[in-house]
C-alpha cells in the first residue's frame, strides 16, 4: 500500500476553497471543474454552521474565538504568516483565510470587537476597513466536536466487526494493519478534529446510511443552478465509468486491511445519482452522442458559423501506400510557408518511430502522447507555435481542446483502420484541429473509404457549405486567428531546470537519485502485484535514502528535489507502469 500523496498545489487548494466559500455566500458564481467534481467534498450544512461571523461591537471572548478558529482547522503560528494560519498579539488576532490572498485583522477591546480590517499578510499594512467579516473553514471536511464523538463510536463499532471477520478468515496481518491505522486516526480525530484520509470516514462523519450518495460540489449550489458539460461526448462516458474504477481500487484496500468497508462509501456519484442532481444542463460538443441528443429532446442548437468567418477545412483522401514519402513533402511545403502540421498515428510506438525517421531525414518534428506529462505536453505545443519545429506526431491527444492557429495541415495516417481512434467522432474532432487557419487542409491516408470516414467527410462538407454560404451572403472574408503565445507554469519549470543544471551536482547525488527512481519503480510494481510487505520495505528504504541526502525529494518532481534526473526511455507494453515481475532487481549504483 502506497499512501496517497495528499499534497495539493497551494494555489489550487486556495481556489477550491474560494469556490465553495463563494457558493455559500452569493449567487453570481461561475465554477470551472473537471469530472472529479462528482467526488465527495464534505457537507455544505456543516461548512456553513462552522463559519465564524464577526461585526464591530460584537461581544466575544478572545480565547473562545481562538478555539473556534482551531475547530475550523486553522493553526496558530505567531511567527510566520501563512495561508490557513492565525497569529495573536495581545488583543489583536490576524487570520489568513485558506481561500484568500489577503488576511483579516480583528482588534478587540476586552471582550468587544473594536475594529475589523483587511491587511496585507506580509507587511501588515491595512488595506480596507470592514463592517462585517466571515471566516470559512480551512478544510472541506469539518464538523462540531459532539458530532465527531458520535462518528468515532460508529467507526470503532465497524472496526470491531471487521476485525472479527478478518481473524475468522485467518487474516491476522490484515487485522493488525487495520487496527493500528484506524485507532491512530481515531486519536487524531478526537484531539484535532482532523486526520489524513478523513474522507474515508465521511459516511460516519456526515451521518449517512450505507450506500447513500455523498455530498459533492453540486450540494453547494442553489437548486436552480445551470451546468455546462463541455466536450460531453468525452465527459459523460468518464462520469459513467468513475464509480466502477473507484470501487475496484477501494475494494482491494478493504480486502487487505488498509481501510474499513465504509471507505467504499467515499466514492464518486453513480451515473443515475449524477442525473438526478444535475438539473438544467447544456451539453457542448461538436460530435454529440445519441444519449446527449436524446436528453436534449430535440432542442439542438448548431453553432456552425465562426465569428472569424473561418470555414471547415478541405479534406482529401489519398492512398495509404506511399503515405510517409508524401507526408514528408507536405510537411516541407508547409514549413516553407511558415505553417505547422499535426500528424496522427495509431500507436505510440509508431508515433515515436515515425518521428525518428522524419528527424533523420532533416524534418523538424516531435512526438506527443500520454508518456509525456501535462506540463511537457504544453511545452511541446508552445515550441511548435514558436517555430522551433514544424510538426507534431501524436496518437489520441491531438483532438479536443488543441487550438493552434499556425496549423494548416492535419494528416491522419491509416484512416481506414476502423476502431476507437478512427471512429467518426475521432475523425471529425481531429479534422477540426486545422479549422483555425485560413489555408486549412486535411489529408486522410486510406486505401478504402470506411463508414466512419464517409460520415466524417459528409459532416465536414455539410458544415463547410453552410459556412461558405453565410460568408458569401454577409460579405465576410475569413482570417486566420491571431492568438498570443501564453507563458504559464511551464516557464517556472524551465527556469528551475536551468538553475539545477547550472548549479551542477556531485556524482554521488546524481547516482543516488537514479537509484531512488529505480527503487520507486520497483515499489509501485510490488504494490500493483499486491506484494504489500515488499512495497513497504522499499518505501522505508527510499525514505532512508532521501533522509541521507538531506533533500525533500518530491514525488517524481525533479524541480523540488534539486536533482537533474536521467531521462530514460519509457518502457512499453505491460511493464510501462513499473516493470514486470521478472524485472524487479535493482542494480547497485555504480560509483
């Protein structure tokens, strides 16, 4: 069992709390969320009840105020101002809300609130005086002390029942493991009102019955809220599948004594539960599925006309035989015109091999698929726009959401190979990636026209005819989109990489970090094969090595570790996620 890393990006954590605090305090709120919003998030009723409200002239005991702040998971820190902390100086209390970029100052005169103000948390300078102040909890899972006591009783009753069951089955190790973990969590809950993984006890804490749906982000919205489901042809299937995936993972943890059975009720909503609470919905998709069309009840709005006058691209079908030599010439033509190319293949291996072949032939290109993390993908797309190379070779990521105005050609290899990657939906979405450029074209390399291809060709042609007719009627001349190249978090990562490389590392540090990477891969493989004791031993060895290095090595993040990691070519096939059982020997570091 590898403990889930509960560290969250500080800004993301602040934004999550800011979203819920805004939802319970006003109506004019727009929240942008992923499909993870169907996971449990704590009770909005408890969240509101635990809120601290103050006004000038209110009577409040200072020590009682401090205890109320501690109850809603704020920590006292009189030396360093930090988000989610408060400090006390005589009759002045300064609180930095977990969801704000500023802090509050509460000035007391005896037991009376004399003055409330917003301050700069670092300089202490007053920015604005307040007539009222609301401090929302620093965590989403908060509840009164009396409710915690009742929940602990319920959890301990289930623990006793589960321990008897495990012992009867002869699972003594699992029983000991579950007993130690749960009793430790209960001690933390009694003393602090919080524990790591508190969401796994959410059924007892919220007073829900077994099988009842959890409170989610939707519970914080008013009843008449409106939800826009973007790219619904992808999002809805994700919502359908999340409950089964979560249950499968948690069942393994319960069976091996890492969690109580009530952890199964800390889950995402089932699809029928999601349908009941979603209320008014707008499904947004260029390729809606039958389910969305059925739900719309005939109310379908087609947004075919673009404000820029751009039309859907011309689509050419060319023979698959000789597709690579033809593609090379097309990329060269576009490069001469200062335009870019997207190419989609059927497999990751093919994308990498084709990239290597084209690079050897003098064409500037890179591959992009799921082996790259999110930041690396953004970096590749930005470099394409900056003309550091001319083409990206990908598989399935070059679809929804890719918006690159410089791309004037999309080439789809082996377009006649029916399947998920060459379905009508996939083809239409991929064709649309070039519709930001006035010179847009698409080439489908195929030896025959499949039903999916024909559907995609017909739909693209239909939209193009409507767009051309509209442009002719209104005298619109299409223009390529002008879009700035934005700099985001990837700039920070690049800067950290430069600093690390410039500073240099000792040979010992470099080798030890490489060895750590091998150990972590072996640990994850052992956990995947349910060899939990071996995984735990490896985890302890990793922690020992990290301690020896004196580095807070983050989970797979070289920027926080202060190391330059040796980039190894990822494994393919079954061993990609950590190696097969036959590949678990860790070589000693060479010195």
